């Protein structure tokens, strides 16, 4: 029930973010043309890409909570990661576009409508700030990636606000492209970091919080366990982790002791945030059927 509630909360926030972004993009285009501000125009073009990303994220987040079937036996949770990748890539492309527009403006700065910039900046900070705060409360990677869109926009509007206040008193139009470049570089750093994390999950890397060697040593402390190998831990979506391992026992181990060993391991996996675990019991006289170099 808790997971179901979280799902509706997450998709509800993404839905809200989509419509906020779509409406605000139209608002920005009008405002950018009116004020002749690079920061506003660049953010408007950027938000067009964001809106497409949010639409796909909304769809994929819903899809990610479908139960397993014949085609995807683990369920559709990894589709949430696909949404995060699309969102992040569009954000990177949008940021590069901002840089391509802002850098030439450094050499040919243009005057802007300072009063209009100030008004749009206040509205932009409030609207994007509310959306960012709601999404940052969600634990899904998809929501975290989308939240960075709105954090970027909040920082962008803070830059617009600062520039507009300065321009109200002194004509220094080059401040507009300078701040746009600085903020875009900061956002690029964060989204690339998020992309690396997402790709790592796609490649089934061991979650950062999991130490396989330490876990193996814990299992070996269970009475009746002679050895442990082929322990693998990966994540479905950055939240739900999966584990499989081979546990070696004596040939004469009773069924009662086997059940006791399995129960002890189940208790251990709960402690390291494992969503699904598979334990294969092997007798000491058996030869492990997996003959490769992935043994842990």
C-alpha cells in the first residue's frame, strides 16, 4: 500500500511538473521576446525540450509500476530509468544550446528591458521553486532528474533577477550572458553526474551502499555454511535492489538446517535494502554449474 501511494504521489508530481512547464514555456517565449533578454529566451527554448522530457517521464513512470509479465518477469521498474536518461540527455542538449547562444552575446551584448526582466524573474522563481521542492521530496531517480530541471530554472531566474536589478541602475548588458553561462555550466555538472549514476544502474553495477565481500563474510558466520560464491547485487531502478548467491553446505545437512540457513540469509538481506533475493543451496560434493570468472 505504501509503494502504491508513493507511485501515485510521484506520477502526480510529474504530471503537475509537465503542465507547469508547458504553460510557463509559452509565458517565457512571450516574455523573452518582449524584454529582449537572452536569459529568458534561452530558458524558454530549454523548457521546450524539458516539456518533451517531462511528457515521456510521466508516461514511463506510470509504465514502471506495471507488474511482471511473460516479457518482463521483473516488472517494468527499469522503464523509470529510461525516463531519467531521456530527461537528462535533453537537459544536456538544452544546456549546450544555451551556451551556443550566450557565448557570442559576450562579444555583442544587447540592451534589455530591465523592468520586464524583474517582473518575470519573480514569477519564475516562485513557480519553478514550488515544482522543484515537490519533486525533490520524491525518492525515485526519475523525479530527482526532473527536479534538476526546475532547480536549474530557479537558479536561472535568480540570475535574471540579479541582472535586472543591476540594469535598473546601470547599463551593463554583458551581465546577462555571463550569468547564463555560469549557471548552465553548474547545471551541466550536476546532470552529467546524475547520468553517470543512471548508466551505472543500467549496467547493473553494485549499488554504492552494498559491500559484497562484507555480505559474504556475514553469510559464512551462519552455522552450517561452508562457503559462499557467485554473490551478485544490482539495482532495478536505484531504489529496489536484487541479490543472488550460491551457498555451500555439507552433504549431510538436514532440511531443517537448510531452512534455518535460508531464513538467516533472508534476515540479512533486509538489512542491506534488498528487494528480491535468490539463494541457491549447493552441497559440498557438487560442482558449481556456473563456470566463469564472475565468482565473488
